[in-house]
């Protein structure tokens, strides 16, 4: 056998020792590695979907479960190092630090101690980003509400059509810049389209919205947040504007359609929609706040009476009624919550 062939065979033997998949494995070793692979797959799910201290506790608990699964398992003495290296490398692959001591005793049974020590830096960074996004999301929701309120004011107070259309788009552009690069996290990403549509509908804004927002590297990427005045909707609203009479601002008129029979609120969706009408800028909220001050007593006594018939479906509380400083109308607020329908 020549020297070149000897060098080649030595190299091949080294490769087999370095690569656990390159030599024939015993059934015992195959079973041990399979358990470690299942553990690694579940550790990845925990790492990907969990957050904070709970994630670390879940990773620790799953590693303790691996120990119980390996303890007393049949093993191959010569593969002890393979077991330990495989567990530690699999942990590293899913951003988890573990210390593996997997021994194979004289009875060819495993004595296992695999310890979870910590997560890698990238998971700590993910936790920080998640916590910041929780706070940021609350701020973003308020900004969307503020944006819609400013749009409402612009539409109501700008008489010139061209100026009104320009102001509507200008406001959305300003908020687009405000949203850009705000903290976010993919696990709790906000649905901008739904939030802006809800804000638009609750204020009956005659505008059309285009939104395209994503979360990249824990920052909002706002490709599109643009409002345009819907001229047709404005014209349609103008055609149906009523002629008011003094009675239109009475408690009797305002409450006429405010309290349906309870059978009209059969589903949770019906109850939630109804309760929302008493919220800020809701239909019933606005009606109540247009009532003349002379009806203050009628509202204080009449509201609880009418609300009593809906108590199985809607919870009313904290009714507050007073006259505005200018004496022109009442200031009314009430807490309204949907009662979950019984299945």
C-alpha cells in the first residue's frame, strides 16, 4: 500500500469520527439522537413563540423533561461524546445555551444531566423589542384616534372644497411620518387597515383610506397611509341633511330609537355594536350631547328607566348628566358594556 493511499484512508477515518452521521449508528444511539432532535424542535417552538421570563421557564421545563426521557435509556458507551455534542449544538441552533453531561454507565444505560443555562443575546433583544412594542401599540392606537378626530375637525370646519380636500391628505401625510419607525413586534403587530377603518366609520368621515404598514426589524415601515376626500360621500350627506326643529333636541326625540327591545340584541356582535354607539363619537353619544339643558331632569330619570329593560344584554353604569358651560346643550356620559350572551 503506497503512502498516498495511507494518507487518504487516515483522512477518511478522521471524517467518520468528526461527523456523527458518517458512521453506522447503533439502534440505541439512533433512539437517543431522535429524542434530542424532538427536544430541539420543541425548544425552537418555545423560543420562537414565547417571550420574557415565561419563555425561559418553558425552555428550562422542556430541558428537564428531556433529562427524564433520557434517564435509563439504552446507550452505546463509545458514543457518549456524540450525545453531549449533539445536545449542545442543537440547543445553540435554536438560540439556547445548554450544558450536557450524558454518560453511558457499565450497564449501557444513560445517566443524564442536561442543564438549560440561558438564552442567546438575540432572544433578550427580542424580549426588549416585545416589551417596547406593547407600550408603543397603545400610543399608536391613540394616534390613530387623534388622526381621525383631526380629520373630522378639518372636514367640518373647512368650507372651501379644495382646501378641505388638501387638508384631509395633509393630515394623513403628517401622521404617516409620525408612525414611521415607531417600535413594533411581529408577534403583536397592529392591523392598521382595521383600526383606521373603525376610526373613520365611528366619525362618519367622508374619506377614502389607503394603508400599507409592516413591521421590519422591530420598527414600523409605513409604505402608505393616505387619506383622500370622498366628494360623492360629501354630496350624498348634504342631500339628506334635515331641517331641525326645537323638538329635535329633546330627550323624548333623542331616546326614541335608543333603547330597542332586548330580543334585538340576541348575539354578542349585536350587543358589542350597540354598546359602541355610546362611546366617544358614537351615534347615541352624540345624540345625548345635543339634548337641550331644560331636559336635564328628564334624562337623569328617564335614562335608567329605559335602560332597565336591557340589563340582561347591556350593562349601563356611571351615568353623568350636566349642562354645558354655554347653556346650549347637555354634557352626558355613561359607561356601557355588552353582557355576553348565554350559549
